[in-house]
C-alpha cells in the first residue's frame, strides 16, 4: 500500500469517527514521510480533533513549511492560529491569523478569529471594530442592514464622541 493509499485510509478513519486509529496510522506515516506536507496536515488535524492541541502544532508548522497550497494551506493556517489562541499563545495566533487574512482575504473566519485573539490581548477597540465591520458587511438581518452605514462609520472610532 502506498503512502497516498494509507493517507486516504487515515482520512477515512478520521471522517468516520475513528480518530484514534487515524492518529496511529498518521504517526506511522509521519515517521516514514516526515517532509510530506499532506501527511503532516492530516496529523495536525487529527490531533486537534482529539483535543491534543499542543501536539498538533508541530505538525501544522511542518505542513505549512513543506508547501501546503490553496484550501489546505488556508485550513492549516486557520487551524494553527486557532490552536495557538486556545493554548493562550496569543501573539502567535495574531501573527498566524494576519498571515491568513493576507493570503486568503475572502475568508472572513480569519478576521473573526483574529478579533477573538485581539480581545484576549485587551485590544478591545480593534477587536470590536473587526467584528462590527464583518457583521455590517455580511448580515442579512434587515434591522441591522438598515444601520449598515452607521455601523461601518462607528466601527473604527468606537471611543469617539460627538457634541
């Protein structure tokens, strides 16, 4: 069985709720193909699914360094940033989310997770600005749509008052 076949088997195991079996197989695959970006990405993913965030980090980092592209890179950056944030490594989370925003500007999840990390570092104005901006730009709630212009106006100047 090839590495690709075994990788597909591990993905299938993870997707069907057999994450521990997937993890064991992925650890074997990482040992035999340590520079394979996809193997490392899937290993990171399964560790995150199992609540093993700290163990997931090196796999995410290696997967990104070894050349993940497109949707996989997008997922890995979001996963890595979220994992850093969950572990209280806020500066690394912010840096990772900002990279994600730069490389995948269409994916608003990066900005929303960045807002959470900014909140965690007491950068409240920037956090709320991001959230208000994305809310105003994406909501279909007619009560909020009515105030879209006001929300976008106030978002970057939350501490300002007018007399």
